C-alpha cells in the first residue's frame, strides 16, 4: 500500500480558508464519482524491477507575507512473485517571516505476501521525525492481514488490519509572541501495543487522470495517530504528472498547548520511473 500513495510536493501553509473550501469542493465530487467511472487499462506491474515516483517542489512568496516551503519524496515498489515490497522516504521544510514553521521527515517499508487472489499478509515499519507535532519521533512495527475488495486495472481498493508495537517521544514546545520555538522539553519515551487499520483506494477517472486516497490509523494506549491523503493526478506526459492533494494528520493526545490536527494542501510535480 505504501508505494501507491503520491505524497505532497509543495506545502502552502499560507492558504486561506477560502482556498481550502475550493479544494474541498473540487475533490469531494470526484470521490463520489470515482466508483462509477472507469477508463483505459494500465499494464500489469513488471516483475523483479523497482518502479516508482520521485517528487520535489519549492514555493516562495514575498511582499506582505514572506514564506518559503520545500519538500521532496521518493516512493518505490518491487513485485517478485507473491511478494510486493514498498519503500517511502520524504521530507518537508518551511519558513514564514524567517521563522521555521515546518521541519519533518518520514520513512517506511512494507512487505505484502499474497495468500490468495484476495487475501494478503503484511508487515510494516514506519518512522517519523517532526519538529512541530509535539512528538520528536514516532516509530512503529506492525503486521496483519489485508483484503482486496477491488483489484482491476482501473479500480483498486484494499483494506488491512493488524497489531504491533509503537514507541514515541513527546516534547513540550515553548514559543515566543512571534511563534518561534524558543525551547524544547523532552518528555519520557512511551511504548505500547497498537492496533492498526489501513485503506488504500485508486481510481482511473480518464486515460490521463487518477484519484487516490490512503488512510492509516494506529491506535495505542497513549495516542491514536490518523493520517489520510487524497490526491488527484493528471498526466502531462509519459513520465510527468501534476497532482492536487489534501492530507491530514491527527494525534488524539498531543502534549499540552499543541493542536491535534494538522492539514496540508499540495500542488505537486511528479516524475515516474
């Protein structure tokens, strides 16, 4: 599931509420149409060959608001008989009025093994380092069973559930009046068993347009982490595509003074290989 997601390329932390509403109005009807629209077939993934997509972007604004944001991501997958391996690494950095407002990177590995045409077993490792979420890092190892609800060239939808182990390190952030972090106080590390649930959806809308959505939930005694990424991707050539996306990350129990929900709107340039 991991490699099927196109991560965001360009963060826009200065988006207005009106822009968010316009993005929601664009993506919501597409998610409703997706199950009933199908177009050209894609070839089956090649065997024993790494395939994937790389993406990178930068945005700078000057004038009344000065902000710079850059990020990059790499997703790769390898299919070998009944096995599928997926790797992801991504990073994000942002400044607003010369104050660092975003700094994080994450990586993950997932291996799936087909037990039947519809059922597969999975094992996953994930690690995220975020300077502004209230958790210095969150790391997990999980495994379980997945089921392919739909698996055609135009529509793919699978769900998976399992359990595992997670370790996280909360930290308390102190900010000044301008919003700059002036000190960080690390809290004791926390470890717990977690239950995980994921869902991955792909829909070919036209010969050049696809819609994807990826949901992941990790629920433990200390915190429940929920992430969801929705992306509309339009090919501009055989290798290049533009992507419009919206993602959320929600920690149910962040350190005091920090918000539970982070959202991200993206405009992406994607290169496939």
